[in-house]
């Protein structure tokens, strides 16, 4: 068994590093207030319900434009969409590599923005959309002419998606949608919303939920309020749908099979989120080690104290073990249907998200008062990654998935 990374992946990492140094770092330096201790204040339009500042989002758009022109943004997408058909393994390695560099315009945590893009909604449309939907959405979503939010969670239903109360009913050639959604990220600039609604069956049924691609300008859609979170700015509002009428052409995929689309979304995000969390954790470990090497309280290097060595050594060990699991799982995802490794994806995700929170906390402790300040990035990393222990399926839900397969209570497909 060969554990070496393929040469094409390691060569590509060097290519990305060169692109970052040449085109992204200069742009970041011109806008350093978004990345130093002022980052949260500079990014947030406090007078507009705490939403992302337009100038901040314009900078992210410029970064993506440069990355697309250089051929990096679409790396993971199929060649038919201008991508390089990058594998799940390659994306896991790339995501970890970029996050290990720390905060920066090349791979910002706040908006899931990266020079190598992650496009789960594009893959949803590509996998189950009609020819007309593919033509209408795929390219537009990539370049940002269209933006799609993901409307699954509700005020009374998060992880229990099969109990959602949003209902869509036929009315002639149309559907009429009524319900409420919560934590609908990106609605402040979304042109469309992927609305999941029950169209048949009973509460608790896995079938009978349908996905609709609803234009956000459709009458009956009300956005707000925006929920202020541990990590600001916020782009996570409630959305109300009252008598929202849409044509049958807005149905994405097979009627009643909408949760299969949701699985595409979360599995794409979970494994790559795990890799990013691992990279951010390794960054925190590396920075804490560097600080402990330089700091010399009481006349001796800080790192000589076992109280400093041992926690960091344990975190470093956990990172190494997670790295092996994440890469193996991503490698398998390139060879089998993603649901066949869904328990391993859950293992990767919840452990990596937990690890980065522990690593950021330990880095703060190792670096003392400076580590606690906003002049170090640890607090920002902690605040961002802490949400991943809840979103994309809470860690309790993911542990339940692992246990379900372990005890034979659920099958992998």
C-alpha cells in the first residue's frame, strides 16, 4: 500500500503557493484591515443588521475573479464546466494545505471563500437538474451572476429534517409553498433559494420532500431577522414563505426525493470542512510551538515545561491520525458512492471540528494574554470553527450516524 500523495497533487500545491504569492498576497496587503485585529469590525456593516460589509464582499469577489482567471477556482468541477475534475482526495489535501497557512484572502473562513472553490449547489444542479436548469444555473453560480441559498433548516426543525413543516401543494401547473426557514446563509444577496418542502407523505418520512429553486424576488418571500452570532458579520436570517407560487419547472430532481440532494450538499461540505478544520488546527499547533520556542519566562525557554509540551504533542498526534482518516475517506469517495462512506465522513467531520476548537483554545493558553487578544488569529479561528460542531449536522447527529452503522441500525446506502 502506497501512502505517498500523487505527484500531480503535490505539484499543484506548489502552483497554488506561487499564485498566492504573486496575485493574492499583494491584494491582501492593500486591504490588511480585513485580516488583522480589525477584521471583524471592518467586515461588518453594523448599521445594516450586522450583515457583511459590501466592500468586504467585493474584495472576495475580486479574489475569486483572479482565481478563476488563473484556472484555480473551478479545480474540483467537471471539465464540462471549465474545471479540472479534481478528486475528493486532492480537494481534502488542498483544503488542509490552504488552512494550514492561517488566515488570509487565499482561504477566508468567514464566507467559505477560497481560491479553490467549493460548489455544492452547482453539483446539486449538475447531478439532478434538467438541461434547462443546468444551462441556467451552473455557469452563473460559478461566476456569481446567480447566488443560491440552501433552505433546509426551520425554526422548529434542524437536524430532524424529515419533520419539516414547510409544505408545497400543487395548484394547476404551479406549486404553492408555505412555511418558515432559519439560518439561510447568504439570503442578503441570493438570487435563488433551494427550498425544501414536504409535497407528500407524513412527518418523519424520508420520502415526500421536494427541492424547489425559488427566485428570491418571488412574492411571498420575507427575509429577516438576521441572527447575530458568535462569529460576525452575519448573513444567516430567517425566511418566511407565504403563498409563494412557483412553476413546476422550479422542481430540482425527482419529486419527493429532495433529501438525496441535501445529502450531496452536506457530504461535499463535510469532508472538505473536515480538511479545513484539520488545517486550521495544525496552524494553531504550529503557531503555539513557535511561540513556546521563542518565549523564555523565568530564565528558560517556555517549551521546556512539560505542561506546555504535552498538550501540544497530544493535539499534534490527533492531527496526524485525523489526516490519515480524512485522506483515506476522501480517496474512497472517489471510488464508491458517497453514502457508502457516510459514517467515515461523519467521523472525519466531528473529530476535526472538535480538534480545531481544542487547538485554538490551547494556542490561546500557550500564548497567554497575547493569544487571547485579537492581534492573534486564534479567537477568530475558534469562533468560526465552533459553529461547525452544530452546522452541517451537529456532532451528536454525526456520532449517531457512526453508531447506527456500527450497531447495524442503519445501512450505508
